[in-house]
């Protein structure tokens, strides 16, 4: 049975495709990207803009655009020049042969539009430098992980002298401690059989300089072997149809992780997309809005194994 949140996402996707199914959508832009209007005038493209096949798009040097075509096919363009959208529509695009890629393209598109991508936001990239003495977790609460790969991210604290991660069991007892160098703001842990699939475990982080000042305990979960195997199979199918070396490919991987509750991996993927295209509208909004979306999903449909 699908959850209310899943039904809502599906309805949003269906609405988007029914209304915009014959149009082309700008997913992300960088630099000077212009779109020709019916009047002959050129206007600056922005994330979420709807285009028709009759229009043209023009990229100046050092510019970039990611487009979503009918059927949720995608394309990134980096070469300067003027392109007729009808010609681009007829060309083979990524996600052509894999239904997974098309599914997650629709989700990325919906979230980019809903987040107001393209608006001035005063955003920042990477880990934020904070003045507080306890680091703030970036990995959303309720994140699920494959048993052998648990990943946590946090904000950088100046003068930290390094970080200390503590893992607590469902009863609140510390079962693992790990130190991380001061130049890192993420860590990958392999805890073997210390964690049980299903129940809510917790992690918290402090600096070595102020080791007694911890972040709040943040819930995370470990998938059962059966659930992990099923998701890995789908992930492998998706990876075969996307280019993980591109920002768009990472955004699609992030959408897969997000929709399956793997928020720690999703944050990594969205962050990588934003790093690959640091000045492109769209990708940063996906990353920075993840915690809020995860909290909404958790409140609508608590995680169950």
C-alpha cells in the first residue's frame, strides 16, 4: 500500500506531465543562457521555465543548461551556440531506455520547480562555517543506510581540532566512537553487526576541542539485507542509464536515494551535483531543501521495516 506522501508525489508528477507533457523544461542553468521568444526577442532562461519545440536556446561561452524533454528525457548542453529545441527533441537523450531514469527525472523536475529554483537565495556551497561549538548535522534525520555503508555529514566548525562521532543504540547507550580529522565534514562508517535493521539508532557529533558539547541525537536506520539487496538492484539499473560524472546524473541518483529514504546518500549526490555545477540554479536548491522534504515525508509516513 502506498503512503500518503507517495500518493502525493505521484499526483504531482502526473499533474506536471499532463500539463507540461508536450513542453520542454529548464532544470538548471549557469552563465548566460537565452531563450528566443515568439516576438523575436531573447530573454534569460531560468530553472522551471517552460519552452516549446518552436523556440531556440542560445548559450554563451562558459554557460550550461540542463533540459527535460517530453517523456522525462534529459540533456545537458555546455557548448556555446544556438540550438533549435525541435532538433534537440528529435535527438537521442539520456534516460531513453530506462524507466527508472525517467521516473527520477520527473521527481527532480517537480522538486526544482517547487523549491523556487532560479530565485535569488543567498545560498552557499559546501559545509557552512558555524560559530557554535557543536557541529550541526547535515544528514537528515530518519536516514536509512545500507548496512555496510553509513555516511554522515555535518557543518564545519572553525578551530575544531577534529571531530568525534558517537553512535548510540536504540536505548541511548554509546556503542561506537570514531574520530575524524579537522579538514573533513563527512565520514563513512562500517559498523558490522553492531546495528540491528529497523529500529532507530542515533548519532551525534562534537569537536575535539569541546568534546562534551554534542549535537542533538539524530535518528538513523539500517536496512534489512533483503531491502538493501532490492534497492541495490534498482540503483545498479539506474546507474547504467545515467552518467554519474555529470551534475544531472548525480541529481538523478540523489532523487533515487531520496525517494527511498536514503537521505544521507541523497545529500551526497545532490552536493556532488552542486559541486560539479556550482553556479547552476537548481542543484543547490535540491540539496538545501532535502532536510525539510525528509522531515515532511517522515511525519507523513514513519519508516517501517
